[in-house]
C-alpha cells in the first residue's frame, strides 16, 4: 500500500513541476503578446495622430447623433 502512495506522490510532484513549467511558458507567451499589442498601439498613436494629423480627420457622424437632442428629450407636463 505504501508503494502506491509513493507512486501517487511521485506523480503529483511531476505534475506540479509540469504545471510550473507550463505556467512559466504561458506567462512568457502572454508577455510577448502584450508587448506586441502595446508597440502596435504606440505605432498607431504616433503614425495616425502624431504631427497634428488628427486635425485632418473627418468624422462622418459628427453632429448627426448628438448626446442631447431636444426633439427627443422634451419634458412633458
């Protein structure tokens, strides 16, 4: 009976080592993905909005959907 528990304990020690390695591996993958997304975000901010290029931007919905429309939000007495 003791040999079964020793075998189970060896399996648990191996599985915890495997989970430690897998967590470390996944952690590095997530780190590189987050770094790539951050660099892409910085690139988009610098390339599209840097150097006053945002002044040339035209919004097709500006003024068409106001936050407060008096025709819709009127107080009924």
